[in-house]
C-alpha cells in the first residue's frame, strides 16, 4: 500500500473553497463597530466642556437683598440711590427726585448722564457718583452706606453693565470707595 493518496477533483475544489479568505459583504455585518470610539469621544467632550466652563466663569460678588423689619413705623435716614441704565444713557435717582444733568440739582425724571459719542459715559457717571457722596445733605448718611440699586434695560450689552458697576464702585482702580454693594434689577 502506498502512503500517497490523491484527492479527487471534487475534494480539491472543496479544500480550495474553504481555505480562501471570504470577501466581507457589508450586508452580513462585516462593518467596523464605531460605538466604543463614539463613547470615548463623548466622555472626552463632556470633560472638556466641564473644564472650559469652570475656567471662564467669573464671579461678581453681590450681596443678597436684606429684608427690612417694617413693623415699627419708624422712619430711617437711609439714603437710597438708584441708577437706571437705558439706551440713551443713565438716569440717577436720589432722595427727593432725580438728579439733573451735571448731578448738582434734584428735580423731575431726566437723563442725568447722556451718551457721549454714542457710548455710555463711564467717566461722567463716576464724577456724578462722587458728587452724590460729597453732597452735604447726604454725606453723613452715605458715610457707611455703600448700597446702590441698578436696573438695566434688557437690551443693554453686558460690557456696559460691567463698566457701569466699575464706574459706581470706585473713583480710581482698587479704591472701592463709593457704591460697592449693588443690587441689580431689570427695567421693563
């Protein structure tokens, strides 16, 4: 008996068919699975967004409004200063009415600090706040009072609000010598 054995043509054809790699048909599920890749990308995206928001978030300390005990009927000598930011400029309210242009007289509602060259005039607003703090009628009441109520129109840009807060807070950078306790609101 001979040890060499030969295959029949049908057997050779079957062996050749089974030994060749199959071509993948996309219909039979031979596609690349990208779901694990998308999971990784989504996790990275969430961490990047969370870190970006914590880096660019600025905090402006604002004291909470205090509730007054209004049951005694006694009057307070507290001087309330209000500032309204409009598209046309600033309206400043003081005891007895509204400050007139120039910030030296009190009267009916008027535009106290109008726009200068089409923009809100922060320097003039600072001078006006200094005039209020130095007013002989209000100087003693304002000595320890650093509160101001600020209300802005809804369409006022954020940079104008921040510039206004800076203008009423200090006469020079770092001084914090005027109205450092603002209460913010929105004009309707």
